[in-house]
């Protein structure tokens, strides 16, 4: 159902601040995340080997995770460090997980820790770049993570699900094209000479550009393994080259979607927007975050009810139309990952 | 558990007004109901053949059902009509259901559509009759629909469950008789020379009759297949013939109960009252609706907890006393329907 | 999982006052408790033999339990007494349970009624003793009852779970000893020359003793079958003999814990405190009850989440450290009870 030997976003960095451990299930692994004394994150099973209490109900003392039931101190490697009045040398270990912090997120490798290579965590041109500003949030979604990938790789749905915000009829009417380059799937849609929707009018004005003329609009959805969807979005004043227009004729952003399987029928959804205009306007960051949160909330009922329908009719085949090509191709990449993982398991010594 | 080749009430007519589709499960069939351009109702599976989204999350555009995810237009026959940017000829169909509107309700035939015959929808003397007024409501009940039939075919429970409204000791003390005429089960109880309970005192006054003298009261419960229970109720001034008294000496009504299986352990309950007095008094209609809603709500906890007990002790046999005869005989009619339906299936070509 | 041929606390006495029956599941038996005309409690299955309604939705009329659906009157022996308009001689019986009232609680024997012997209900020196005052409450806990016994037989957890009230570092640092005498398990911890925690400072002041000097503190946890945990707690001014100090140099109490299995993964928890100081101060009783309720509420999330973890990892073995000896030994006593019960069953004629 999901690849485990890969990096997923487990948390936003700020979720580990304040010295509280965070319990979160990733790929069916119940994990507790916390910040060590040097600030780096650690992750172990959310199960105290003493009496089975969840370590996420405990606390962090000088960078060490302490069980909130009887004070067992757990090491970041899953080996017990200490416990009041006890010799802990023979205590059983629990699993520990490879974990790393990048781009304002805590990443976890839920599979074989020995294979985890932090250099495989992707980099993003907007991350840590002063010309860009980022804001985002988190939703728990009771649906297969692949339904969220489908959703994001086919923005046709914006016309219907988001009719009152970012949707417009031209999205639906403009064909999209999907290309696959190895594990990278790209679905693009270019609309020419349309009226900018409200969000982009706002952005144009903020950038000192007129908001009442026709624009060229683009949506370029990038899927990369295991589950990331980055969507280049923007508008340019008509007739200046669209996506390729010079910076003073366009406004653009990246919709950032990190999708992390929780179970077979639920996932963690880290959504956000990195924008390439007015990066220092904190109020704008907050306004976009609120608007995006509201818009992405509109997808939630649809995905959860879609999941309920698919669970009730497991034998039904879904259609794979041209608009679905992005999701279909992304699922093929995932299938290849899963097949590779399975074959590695069977040939392991 | 329930007959499927028969008509059930699926919704009150007003539930389809306002252009919103209505998702409702009937006999384990997930169905979406909507009103077409000419106002007639239509019903198809609540499953978009594109990606499995529930069509009930969509909308109705010029009488056509549109999926709220990607704009697929579904026809009333379960064949896709159109989808933006797509040729839909080869799209898979979904089931459609026979549906009809009668007496202020939308009726559905959840079984084989080819056998649906709208002339089999029962007529009622009070429906559409200017001398009568109707008001009612809807409850979702987490109990086998047959427990509701039992409940309504044995009004002895009023003495206990509705002790503070329509119940009175005489109901309990007066024997009832049950007769079966083909598929029609009738349980009758006649009480003579009793004090009218509060509801009927109100009705007597409204009809210009004295409310402080003894009355004859009747309750005649009619079960007809598959699950309808109509209860003739009323009081007459004592000594004028009771049920057969002339119209100026009595007040009467029909308690209307349409009971629609949802699953094996839940049902839709459409309750109401058609009254034969003060039919033009809209405030009275509203007052009765509120009172009836409150009273019928008292049955809900009992039925749902009874269902929980029966689910926990599935091997226990229940008693079938004389007071239960109405329910017992009604269940026999249902058993015959089920047997007939099973034999038709097995002998189908 | 739990012994059934033994006495458990089913309710606090006041729960049966007011003439309402009380439905409560004990050891997977669904039971309704009520008070008879002479005030003594009775207990039968919570299932009306007529139509399966829960008798706990009914009422008590002149000491007899009446079903709230159709008025069946149930006897305390599980035999139907009467029903309006019915001869009930041939009606099926339901189970009745041995029940008794002692020490302000209603006790039930969920197993074989013939073996129930009320003289086996334990007595407690604080119960009905004018020198002692009792106050307590009830919690429903979604965890195996043995996790609560573990919790109470190892007070090390107070340092962590109750860090802000009764916990103190010295509990954790002072070794405890566990002794077994037949079926009686005792885990004791004595702390010498420590600062009294807030609760005991309050008690010292109320007793006219200084609260600012060092004290000796004790916690002596007594497990007795099937599931009772009584904890002697107190402090004495340092140097006067600790636990054995004369009454004018100490304040003491008994934490009273009656733990009643509901299902394999849930239990009823009757907690309270019998105190041996200021017994006539009702406001103090109320203040202690509130404080204890708040403190014991802190254990709830821990136990329920611990249960969830153990259910998710059923194959994992827990550690049994010296601090766990009280729980481990108590579980051995329970195992012996279960084995004895099993052997009695198999050798029954």
C-alpha cells in the first residue's frame, strides 16, 4: 500500500517545539518524535518497554525522552538509558527511526533504518530562499493517501470543489498534458487571455501590476516519489510570455503538498504555499494560509466520502481519463517503488 | 431481511426541493435522489463512475445531476450524459432506480427496476383530500425496521413509553383483537366510557364538542406490505356509536407511519398524522407535529436499546403474546413476501 | 480474564436511590440493579423476556421492577411476576444474581448464584466507624482491570503522573518491598525525614500539628482478591515512630479502590478515601473528594492509552521490575482464582 523505505514529512518543525513529544503514526508505525538536547529530532516507537505506556504521553527532560508513567528514560536509539532505582542494561529495546529536519519539516524514514540516507531528502528551490515566503498547515484526512495525490494531480476539480475561490470554468475547458520523466510526473495546464480569479487579482495588485486586464495562467503539477506534489501556479499579463514572462510581468507561487500515509485509509496532509511575491509581508502570509486552509478543507469531505464509497464497493474499477493521467502515472511510480521494495525484501540475506 | 421488489417511501417531497441532491441508503442500496427539469424525481446509485465520489455531494443543474468532484453529468437512467472535455459514450453505467412521487412523498423500488409498477403504490383516502390535513416528520432509527412495526402494531406500549402524553391505563387494560385478511393485518382496541386524554380533549374542543364527558376511544392499526402502518384513532361522545358515530359527534385522525429499511439494523421512519378535524388550522398542524415528534422520540431510545440487546443475545427467542399478534402477523406477511422474492430469483431464466 | 464466582462492587448505594433501576455490565454480564420494597437491592439480567427491552429503561413500582416498554413486572428471582392482561406462569425466566449491600456499596456475585455467600464480602475497619470519614466517586475506564491493579500496587507512578499534587521525588527514590501472605499482597514504601506534600500539610494543620517540619511518610498497598486495593497512607512528625507513632503525632487515611471488570478491556473504578482525621468535617470530605477525583482522572488517559498500545501489540511481553512486584503478585493471585474456578467447572457433576 505504501513504500516504507523512503522519507516522509512527519511533522512541521514547530510541532516539536515547547519540549513536548509528539505521537504520530506513519505507514502504520506508531512513532513518538521529540527534540534532543542539541535540537535535532529523534524518533522511536511510541511504546514504553516497561509497561507499554505511550511515550508520547511523557515529557522531554534535557533532551531525553521520559515515560510519563514511571520515569523510564528512553534513548534516541531505542535503548533504555535509565530508570529510577533500576539497572536497565537488560531491558528490551524498541525500534528507533531515522529522522531529519529539513525545510521547516521533520522527516522520517519508517522502513529499514540502516538504509536511510538523509541526502535523499529532496531540496526545493523555494526553501530557505529569501525571495520566497512560506506558510502552511496540517490536516488529518481519513482517506487513502493516493486519493489526495489524484486530487492534486488533476486540478480540474477546482472548477467544482472550489467554485467560489480558485476555481474557474476555464480550468475545466482547457486540456491538460501529462509527461513522465523517470519518476517525475508533470501535468500542465496553460490558460491564455482569461480573467484572473480573485486570489491572483490580489497578488497582481500587491506586485504593482494591473488586475483588470486579461492574463495567462498556469498550473504545473509535479509529482515526485514517494508522495510529494509541488504545483507551480501563477499568472502573467497577457502577451508577455506567460510562464516564461519576465519577473516584472508575472506573479507566481508553488503550492506545497507533503502527503504522508498513516494507515491504508488515512493520511497526514501538510499543505502550504511558497510564494514569489511580497515575501516579507507577514500579514499576507497569514491571509493566504487562512484562505488556503479554507479551500483545502473543501476537499476533505469529498475525499473522505470518496474513500467510504470505495471501501463499500471495493470491486469497482475507476475510470482513468486524460485528466486523471497525472494521478494514474503517479500511482505507477508508487507501484514501481513498492515492487522494488518487495524484491529487495525477498532477496535479502 | 427485507423485500426489495416493492415500493418504499424514500423521502418527503420537500427534501428534494431547493435543487440539492439527497443521498439516502434504502435496503442497503446507496441511492441519490434528485428532481429533474420537469420536477419529477429520479434516483441512481450514489457513486460517480469516474472516481467513486458520492453524487449526493454534487448539485443539480437544469434538472441534471452533476458530480461535485469533476463535473460528470449523470443521466436519470444511470448512463453518463456528459463530462467537460470527455467523450462519455464508453463510460460504465451505474444502477438507476424506479422512483415516483405520491401523497407528498418520494417512493423508491430498490429491487429490479423492470418489475416496478407505479400503480402498486398504495393510495390513502386522506391523501390529497381537502377535508383532511397532514403534518409529519422524519427520524433515523438504529434498529431493525420490524421492531418499529412491532411497536406500532401493539399500542399497549403507550401506557408505559408515553405515560405523560397519549398513554392511559385503559389502553393496557382493554384487550385488543388482531385479524388477518390476506396481506392486511388489523389490530383493534375499543375503549368505552373513558376520560379523553389531553390530546383528544383539545381536538374535541376545537371541533365544538364538550371535553369533560366520557368518550369512546378507538385505535385500529393497519399493517399493509411491505412496511406501512396506518392507525385509525379517534374519540366519540359516549353513546353515539363510537367509531361509527356520526361526524358531528366524533373527532378522528390517521397516524401515518412509513417505515423504510436502511440496513439490517437501521431504518428510516417517516411519521405523521392526517387529521379529519380543523384541516385548515395551520397552527394546529404545527402543534400536532411538534407533539408527535416529541412523543415518537420517546420510542427511539427504547427501540435502539432493544436492538442492542437483541444483537447481544441473538439466540434468545422473544415472546409472542396476544398483544404482540399484530407484529407477529405482520412479520408473517413479510416472510411470505421474502419467500416469494427468493423463489422468483431462483426460477428466473 | 476475570473470576466470576466472587463478590465485586457494582454500585455506590446512592446510585439505587430515587427509585430508578441501574443498568451496569459486570464481568460481561448485563445486569439491572434496583432496590426492593424493603430497601434491599436485587439484580437480574437487563433483558425483558417479552421483547428484549432493557429493564434498566423501566421503573421501580412499590419495590418491583417494571419494564418500560409493555409493563411486564419482573421478580427479583428472574421469574415474571405479572403483566397487564397476561397469564405469566409459562413465561421464560431470566438470570438473577446474588447481591448484597455493605459499607455503602452494592455488591454482586456475577457467577453461580448458588455459591454466593454474603459472609465472604470483606469487612473494613474504617467502614461504619465514627472515627473515620469516607468520600469517593466512580470512573468508567476503558482498560483491562488488571492495569488498574498494577497502577495502584506501584505508586512510583505518582512522581510522574501526579507530579503536581501527591507526587514527590522521594517516592521514586525510596525502594518498596512486596510481601505475599496467601492471597494477600502488600507493597510498602516508607520515606523518612521528607517534606510533606501539599495534601498532607493540609491534614497536619487540620489535626493541630506543625506542617513545616520533616515527616515520615508511608504508603502500604494491600491487594486482596478478587480486585480490591486498600492503601494505607499517612505522615507522622519525624522521630515519633513513623507508621507506629501515637495518634497525636500522625495523620493517616486509607485510599479505597474497588475495581470491577466490565469487559476484557474495560472496568468500573470506585475510588475513595477513608480518613482518620477530622471525620466530622463535611467540607473537608468534599474537598478531598474533588481533589482525589482530579488526581485519579490523571491516570485515566494513561491507562486507556496503555490499553490501546497493548491491544495493538498483543505479542509484546511487559517488564516485571521490583517496583512492579505488587502488580505481578496480585496477578498471580488472580491466576490462581481463575485456575480454581476452571477446575471446579470441569469437575462439576
